[in-house]
């Protein structure tokens, strides 16, 4: 039995259940969604790897400076 004959036999079954007012994304929609999901997963994995390489040290809080002096870059008269 060839593929053409198998599809020809399945068409009447599908025609009985087919609603002309209903549109579905089908296999192509699933493939596009799956490709986008894999792409987002790969991007997040790459971002996580790059963020792991970042060496970040916080600057000390301005409250740690002596009370009589204003921290550098602060405007006088605040």
C-alpha cells in the first residue's frame, strides 16, 4: 500500500470530522512554536553563561563615610 493510497482512504474520515468554520495551526504551527521555544531556551542558557562571567563588586554605601564629610560627587547643601 503506497502513501497516496493510505492518504486517499483517510480523507473521507477527516472530511466527516472537519468543521469549515474552525481553523487550527496544525503541524506547521507546532513546528514554528517548537523552534521558537528551543531558540529561547538556547538564548537563556547563553545569557546565564555570560552573566556567570560578570565580576561585580558593590561600592560601599555612602552611610559608611564619616558624618562630617559629604561623599565625593555629592552636592553641597543637601
